[in-house]
């Protein structure tokens, strides 16, 4: 356990500079976006009401009141979230392949550590999971700050105040990141965790068998997806709802755990028997 925790700490440290850049870009983009969009809305309202003499009621009817949803749906807000998602998708591959790059491959040193090779895999997966949770926690902090900035810049009569939960519930993407129940949280992030382990296994197939491993990795991803989606594929095939929603949820949870277990077992086998430095 001590070796595993040291590996997690080590992996987090290796990504920290890029991680801090992502955090900084997200904070700057979202908060600057709130200010720019708020001031732009107020400027448009002042121009319409005081220069073109548009009645207040007519302006509200045509343009609506400013709310945090105007910010959340903008590129200022969603852009850095998409960038972070793309960065983590890239990092799922980079976290492995960088260890093989260079004249003196770093993966050799990792495999020579006095710990099970499986800990290397688990530490990399844990690192990604913890870093994602860190970004989600930061987003929970930014939402009330952004809401406060909007209140400072937009008069009460021109805005619609929303609670943090209302903002999240009205945004499809935020609701995925920050669901309204612990069960939904486990489902959403369990799916992400499963995807990470499947991709890790595919990467290890490639590292073990090179070009043949690329094909094996793709095939494994397809098989894992088929196993997990089997109940949905079956229902789609018969054009009917064969399972009750609760039954379908339980089956999918079991299949998800099965896919994760198979991925870890295969990864352990490949790390111990097939992967070469």
C-alpha cells in the first residue's frame, strides 16, 4: 500500500504543471466570461432603453433577463471544460507512452521498483480519477463566485438569480459532472473509471504485441463495449423493454464491475508476462 501511494503521489507530481495551467485557464476564462457577458448585456440594455427608448417590459420580453445560464452555455464557460476533457483523454495515453520515450526508458525503472507491477497501473488510474475530481471540486467553487460577479454587474431587475443546484440541473454537461445524487455520481464516474481501465488494457496490448497489439486493443475495446451494452443491444434487437429500469441498472452495474475486473486481470497478466521495456 505504501508503494502504491508513493506511485500515486509521484504520478500526480509529474502532471502538476499541466494541471495547474488547466486550472488557471478555466478560472480565468469562466470569470472573465461572466464579467464580459454581464457588461455586454447591461450595455445592450442601456442602449435599447436610454438611446432607442425601448420600454423596459418590451426589452425583457425580447431579450429576457440575464442569468448564469447565459454564461454556462457560452464558449467562455464550456470551452475550458472541453479543453480539460480533451487534455485528460490525451493524458490517458500519454501517461503510459511517455514512460517508453527516450534513450533510457523510464518504464524500466518503474518495473524494477520493489512493488507489484499492477500498482503501476492502479496508480496511473487513481491519478486520473483524483485529478478529475479536483477539477470538479474547483468547478463547484467557481459557480458561486461567477454567480456573485454577475449579481455585482447586472441590476436586480435585469437578472434572474439561480441557486447552484438550479444552474447545474439546467446544464446537461454540468449535470453529468456534478449529478444530484450519490448513486448517480457513482454511476457517472464508474463509467469513466471503467473506460479508463479498458483503454489502459488496450494500450498494454499494443505495448505487448506492437502492431498486432493495436488490433488486439481495438478488438478488446469492442468486446468490452459489447459486454457492457449487451442488455441494451438485446432490447434494441427485440424492439421492446425486456427489463424493468431497476433491473437494467443492476445488470449494467454488474457488467461494469465485470468489465473492470477483466481489464485489471488482463492488464496484470500483460504487465507480468508480456510487456517488454
